[in-house]
C-alpha cells in the first residue's frame, strides 16, 4: 500500500543549518540534562561513532537457544504509555515489554537518535508478534515520553500522545534480549507499496515481493510503507528523499526490518538504513546498494505533519537518511 501521506515527524522544513549529514542533525547531549549526554554516540568530526559497534550478535557462550545478550552503545529505561494503539511500555536497560493493540509482547530498543537541538531523543523499539512487526519510535523529552509513532504492515503508520518517564545515556551496555517473537507471516501483495520500481545489481522491485542482495545474501524484499520526504523535509527540495519501510527475509539472516532511502541526489543507489534482524537479534550496519529507482507520478509533496515543538516552525521526523543530504 502507498501511504504517501503518513509521514513520520518531518525533519527541517526550512531554516535548519546546512552542512551536516542527515544523521548528524541531532547528535550531542541527552534530552537536555547536560549530564552523561549522548555525545559518545557520534564523533566530534561529524562521523557516527554510534555505528562503530557494527553487527550486534549473540554472545557465543549464550548460543544455546535460551536467553542471550547483545551489546548496545546506549542504555535506556522507559516506564510510559501511549494513548491509542500503544499501551504500557516498560523497558529496563533497553529491554522489556510493550502493549500493542491490547497485546503485551516482548520489546527491545535497538537504536537511539539524539535530537537535543529540538528537545527530543528518539528510541527505536521493535516488539514483533507472530503476524506483524510492530516498530515504534518513542519521542522522549526532559519531561518524559511525549509521542509514540507505530507502524506495521497491517496498519498505516500513525502517531499518538505518550506519557511517563524516559531516561537514557551513552554507555556500552550488555542487554539481555527478551524472548522476541518472530513474525511467521509476511506482508501480502495488497499490503506492499505500489508504483515504485528499483532495478540493479543489489535490489529489484516492481510488483509483489522483490529481491535484495545484502552482504552476500540473496533475500526477499517486502516494502510495506512509504514515507514521503521528497519536498517538505529539507530546506532545498532537491535534497529530498522517499522511504520504503521494509521487511527483508533471507535463509541466513531470517526476518529483518530496514528502511530503503531513495535520495534524489543518488539516483543510481539506495540506502538501507537502521536494519535489525530478529532471530538472533543483530543490529546490522547501514549499507549503500546499487539500484536505479523510479517513483510513481504524484508521489511527492503530500505529507501529514506530525506534532511540532512549541514555538518552532519546522516539523520533526525520526529517521533521516545517513548520506550527504544537506539539511
């Protein structure tokens, strides 16, 4: 399905400073506490120290089919709740449970995005069930949990108000992975995005499931959600992009989630951002993939603004691409 109007909180409609890569747009400080900070997640030179952990894999001594650990470059605690789809979210050291559509399920915060400049720190949380994916983006402020975005392939992406406490810090943390469920189904043909085509050595998609070559593995590609940042997320529309939020499944990696960024300035490549695989949990490195791409007529421009910070005119979004997009 094409949900071009269902936008995550869009980044920098106008007036944002130029010259930084998109992931660097919010990177230094915790949600304003001036204490431990999240500075260690990003290097002072603009590089992303937070990516240095690379793949996060099952510890060898725990590879017995039971509980195991991953090492994350942050720690996070949440005791909060949403207001519509999302109920109670309880995370201790990034792991815990979330109530999604009335069903409690194990959950893990696997990424963090620091937007202290806009008053937010975002936690990327996954709480899969047997028949859907349940990815959440928790917008935390100094006052606590403010907003929750939720997506899966059965419901269009949407946001709701949140409440409760969030705390976080940059610290290498060994996290006991909760018993995450692995989706047994896949998005159906009617749930996949329409009108987008990708063609190249690494990615192929037009109608129905596509294919992707990722780190030497041939995998099935199921793009189920579109985010439109083609015109309204950057000061210059020429720097815009589209996002295809996707399930990726392979014989070695199992079920994974990632975002394909179709960036106007790189028409011969796409970027796979924020990938995470579920069994075992692996937070994978971002990757550039060779593929040309096209978008359907009228795909750009229609956006649903998310909540705006008080007194500011730009719109925030949680997942900027990682490349050389000037914001």
